[in-house]
């Protein structure tokens, strides 16, 4: 969707906008359900990058303790627990600039992925920059989705990160897609960007071919010791407006209400779901930041009459685009595709 059309949406009265996005949601998502996703940091801190929002950068005195790559069985324990509490996507993040084939740490991550992929959940990883061969290896190991956010607009990006470029991020996304992985790609609100920056980011995301399978909308949680420590939090109305615009621009994507949910009331989150969010990160921790407790999330969804996505029944075809919840049909569906 082009910038001018996105700006026209942005300038609509709030209730008109979310009414339109709700209509788009209902046209594309029939089940009125929310996917629960769990995010685990499998290697924390000590990253060489200078992303100004990130407490895991080695350049900042954020207080985050550097931890080595987790042992496989420890990851499997967390993955099994995520599955038992209703998550249908397990995302593993490592604080690295990127991965390179033939290295010990890449081989270790691939080994972990192979085991996690047997548990019947979508497997998502976020490992930084990715080359074409590494992307193919991850796909073959069982990765169904690669997370690589754009964060903001091309124009604002150099104000946030200087150790890699916007084109570097787009190249990684291209490599993931060419290897057959779906892409999870969104951004962060509250980085000092303008409304124009937010819309240009959505323009870039919406014009990807294919469009991302999921789009996380994060709200900056200013972390102590980072350059953005003192930034004012965004309002829930900013988030709802961007969720609504994303839903209209990328109608078949799972729009994920991500970091920053702790800032919002139940009523504010309800507006996000009405506007088109249909996925959340779920659990007690989101990388290095707090996340609403499991019971609180389940109570909120129940009070809104929202179902959680059912567990997958066909482990071998997760991420293939086949409907995994109807064994008699191999058709594309909004839940699985």
C-alpha cells in the first residue's frame, strides 16, 4: 500500500479507522482467535551491534547479564512448557550480529531447532543477519518463520542503528523468503520517529512480495543504560492506530501485539484486538523485558470472548500452508498459511 493511501488512513477519525480495520479483519479471519507465541532468549547480551533501544548491546551499561547459548535440553524444557500452556509458536532469539555457516554456534542452534521442530509448534528464530546458505540450512532444520524487524523507516533508521544498514535488513528478509521460510517483520513505536516514519515503514512491509506472514507492533520499553532510556512511552491510541493501519495494509498477516503491553490497561488491549491484532507474545518475560503474566492474559482473552489458536495436529506440515487443523483437507487457511 502506497504512502499517500496510508496517510489518508492515518488522518481518519479514530473510530472510523478502527471500524474499517475491523471490517478487513472479519473479511480475512473467520475464527475470532488469537495465536499465543512464546519468545525465549537462547543467548543473551554481549551483542556487538549498537541498536539504541536494545539492552543486550555490549556498548551500553544496561545491567543485562551476558549469558552463553543455552543448552539444548534447557531450551527443550522451555519449549515443552510453552506448548503445554497453549503456545503454537515458539520463537528463539540470540543476541548476535548474525550467523555464519560452519561455525560451532550455528551448528549448535541448528541442532536445537531440529529438536524443537518435533514438538508440533511453529518454529521462529531471530538470529540477526542471514546469508542465503544459512537461510537454507535453517529451513531444512525446521524453521518455519524468520523474525527480522525493520524497526522504523529507512530515513530514520540511521538515527537508531549505525552498525548495519536498512538494506542489510532487507537482504536478510529476502534470503529467508527465498529459502522458503515465512517472514515475521514489524517495527517499534517510540524511537523518536514521526508519524511519517511509521507509515513509510508500513509501506515497505506491505510492498514485500510475498507480504510478511506476521507483523509485530512493538512499543518501546525504554531500557536503563540505553540511549533511548528517557523516551516517553507511546500512548495506547498510537498503538491501536498503527495496528489498524497494518491490518488494512497487510490483511492476511497475523498482527502481533508485542513489546510494551505492560503499559496498557485491559481496555487498551481490547481496543488493539478490535482493531485487528490476532497474536500476542505470551509468558512472563519477553527477551529482557517483562510481559503480562499467563493467567492475566488468559483471563483477558476469556472476558473478550476470544479463543486461542488450537494446537496443530500435523507436525510434518507446519508452516507448509496446508490446513493443519482439518486432516481431511489440504487447503490454505488463515490460521496456518
